[in-house]
C-alpha cells in the first residue's frame, strides 16, 4: 500500500509540474491541461481513499487493544 501511495504522489507531482510548464508556455488553460486536472483529481481521490482506509485500520486496532 505504501509503495502504491508513493507512486501516486510521484505521478501527482509530475502531472502538476507538466500542468505548470504548459501554463507558462501558453499563458492560459488548454483542453490538455483540463485533462491533466481530471487525472490529478482522480489521484487525489485515490490518495484520500487510501488514507481513510489506513485510519479505519488503525482505529480498529485501537478498539481491539482496548477490548483486550
């Protein structure tokens, strides 16, 4: 899971850099840049879901420790 999270973060950073470079070159947002934004949104959602999953696991472990 951590490896996947790291690769998602790396991909997010690459796409953000690409978007920024395109904006600097063109001076306005293009359709390609909008596609990048959609990819970024999906990556952020995936990262958020992974984070929520980890928190739920941690809470379940704490509940088990308390019950013991």
